[in-house]
C-alpha cells in the first residue's frame, strides 16, 4: 500500500498516552474478575481462549516498553496510515506467540501488573518522536501508541463478546483514536470524494472514486457507530450482516463498502 496522499490527522500525544494506559487498566480490571471457567471459554478469534486473548492484550502493549529498550532505528519506515495494511503478514507469528505467552504465565494478574509497570515507566520520559523498531516497520512512539488504541479497543470488544455479562468499559479517547485511524485507512484504501462515511461522534471521511460532493446532502452516505465500525474494519462482522441488522445505514449507488472491508485482519 503506497503512502497516503492526504493530510495525516494529528493526534494529541499526551491524550494518546493517557488513553493507552487507561484502556489497559480497564482490561486488567475486567479480566481480573473472571473465573477459571470464564477464562477457559472460546473467543471469536479461532483457537484462542479468553485466557489467551487476555494474555495477548499484554503482549500488544508490552511491545512499547520492549521496543523502547532497543536501539533506536535511524529513521521511521512506516507512516501511521500504512500500519493497518502491514499487520496481516504478522498474524501467524502473533498467534503462536500468544498461545506460548498464555501457557508460560498462568498468573494473569502478575502478568498484567508487570506489563503495566513497565509501560508506565517507559512512557514517563520517552519523547513522542522517539523511533521504535516495531515488527511491522520502524515508527515514531507517538504513531505507535495510536496503533495500540486499535489493539486495545478491538480486543476489549472481543473479550466482552466472549464472556456473557462482561462489560469492560471503553476509554473515550482510546475509542476515538482507534475509530479515526481506521476511518482514515479506508480513505487511503479507496481514495476519492464520492462517498461520505460518518462514524459519530468521532470521524467523518470522504472516500471512493466518483463525482466529488461539494454542498448539500451527499448522494452516497454510510453511517455507523464506532464499535460496529471497528468490527467491520477488522473482520469481526461482515458488511452484509451489519446492514441486515441495521447496524449500518448506507444510501447511494457508491455506498456499498463490502469490497473494501475488512481493512485489518
């Protein structure tokens, strides 16, 4: 996927750091109250139990402190809007690493405590322009933390879906950043101005080739809520199912986004 030609959205690095820490705490508190039977439940991620998914969340944020301990790369290789399209090649390795991590750390509370302490300490002094040698490609810390909001929000939703009655809350700033990043990724994948995608209250993007809308009501409009958008963008739900369940409203001949989704898998 070539670099984006649109102006990159600016994220407040202080708010993003706070959001990552807050959502990690939300997940830790939610997971900490689960029984052994609940931790053994399957999730919608094939082959992963709730315990393995919970362990994966720590792995997703531990990469921040681990990469800050490594030598700094000479330059950033991956722009923020390229990240969603660079994740698929890592899927198999991530799954194997997750299963191994869960097996090696039966005490999830201890794992979360250690991970949270390392993350908090690492973020206390590291500047946003510090480059990290992430496996998807070297990125600045500020950009990488935005990608962590996607990981945290998506897997919070996975956990809530797996365990009946579990309602891990979503930090507002984490949900906003994750929604905006994946909305902007759609505009990169399908550049244009024929269709307006609305994800209130966090994002509105123009995409899809065709006549550009300039005033009045756009002829092609898609609207959905943030969590449904996250599920669509990550393949948790199909476009057809979301439309049939009235989770998405789509009007206009260029409002069908089925061929563009998911963005991240």
